[in-house]
């Protein structure tokens, strides 16, 4: 049995509404007073108490081997102070207990927008090269306790990813 670890490079692309559609939404600024429409975050927070908070993360780099999903709610992430960041995602296949390796994609998120992840979307991140980034995070109060499913590619495939 081969137990050597492989590093797979994932090319990143700049996120936009079209290329991110399978995973969720990209939300950009709109004029105050605009009526609610499909361009606004389509949220599912009905399965618990919404939690909106700012999480501080120290330099994370670009490598990962674990990817997570939440089945009971959407999740919104965005960086404060206009800092760009990276995320890897895989579309939800809720009938499967692990992400489809060939469907993992990586995106660069500019600091002037945020993303909404659909229920079940696998995600690894936020990652970044800055020393510290504060992120706002909207999910449920107990998401990381009762709705946090993680797959470890190091254990399953002896695989680590690097977003380039």
C-alpha cells in the first residue's frame, strides 16, 4: 500500500456570479432602496438561531487537506478591510458522504463582496497570505456543533491541495 502524500495544485479563478453558481452566490454592493430580488443572498437560516459574527483568522496560507459541509443552512463569508482571500469548494451531492474529487474548484474572493454557500456545498477556507484577516460569518448558532461534516483527503487519498 502506497502511503506517500501527494500535493495537488488547484488553479484559482476570480469569483463571479456565473462561475460560482453551482456552489452558491456572489453578493456585491447594490444601491440602497433596491427591492429584494434574486441578486440578494437567498438564505436558509430557518433550522435554528442565526449567528452573525466576526471571526479573526491568522495567516492560513494556501494549503488544505480537509473540506467541510453544512446540510442544514446556508453560510455567508466575507472579509473585512477589503482583503482578498481564497476558498475551495465542491458542489453538494447530498446522497454521497464525501466530495467528488474531480469537481473541487478554487476561487479568489475580492474584499469588496461576499459569498453565500448553498446548503451542502463542501468548502475549505477561508485561506489567505495576509497576516490576519477578520471575516464576517453568517450561519446558525450551532452549525459547527450539529451540522459540521468534514472529509479528510489526507486520510482517504493521502492528498493535500494547494490553491495557486
